[in-house]
C-alpha cells in the first residue's frame, strides 16, 4: 500500500475498499479490509503530514447501531438538524441524511475522518457538512446530537459525559456504547440494544452487546 502523500482522498481510496458494515447493508463505505497494512500506511503518512490513527476506516459498533436505529425509525430524524460528533467514517450521519434530516453535520478532530465522510456521503448520494475540531465545551446548534463509542478510556469519558449532559439542555442527545468500561453508570433511557458483529482484530470478539441511550438533563430539583 502506498501512502499517497499530501493527497488524503487518494490515500483513503488506495487503502480501503468499498464495502458495507454488517448491521447496515444499505450504506456503502470506504473501509479497511486488511487491518495491519492500513495502520502501517497511516504511520508513514503521519510521519509526513501528521494525521490521527485511521479510526475512520472502520465501522465501529456504536455508529453501526445508531445508523441501524435511524434507518429503521426515520421519524426520529425527519426534518431535524442532526450533528454526528466524533463521526469517524460518517455512518450515522449518512443514515440521518438518507432518512430525511433537514440538515446533517459531521464532526471529528481528525480531518482525514471528514475527508472519508465526504467520500462516503458521495457513495450514498447524500450531502453532509463537515465540522472539524473539538466541540467539547461548546453549545451545539442542532436538534439531535449523536455520538458513538467514545467511552474507551477514563480521560475521554470524564470529559465528554458532563458535556453531553449539558448539551441535553438544548438538544436531544444520543450516546451509543458497546459495553466499554468507562460508559456512564447513571440510569439512562435505552432506545435500543443489539449484538453488533465486530472483527476479532479490533475487538477480540465476534460481536459486542451495544446499547443506544438517550441522555436527558435533570435539574438540581429533579
């Protein structure tokens, strides 16, 4: 595999194949089909221009379940402004756009993820606006914020859960978690739960029990 230096679009096309996530066959994505080579290629690319690891090259269980729920229940997003935070490959954002959302934004701190999301949106004939950067601490301008699989370490969970609860004052918030150790321990409304197929290389398992939660702000008075 060649790094295609200084050309993110070419890099993504050269190091992925168009495929579908197991739970969401309706959506085509540029995905890694051999895990080690793309990580090696990304390390070479990182040395040259500086990029994050290629989280965008995989359909993580959280984004798969969000996308599946949206496609099966389009009324939750129809005519609403949707923001997909830490979008990765953009799977949830694409599902929202396909299901009639009035506006869809995809956010990630990694510009390569946004390039991948744009390419994936084009594969599925939808349009998604890109928002690059760390949104934690800001007030999102949307009706529905979705985020998947971000409680993978203590530091991230400690930053993001309080922010999501604050966001739930002004918009609906969905958090999808595949049983990560640092997922919220507070009682949350469950929208759906399902076993999501995953790869042994990424998860050391064939599937993960994944839950889509809706977060609700609770005032000090309850």
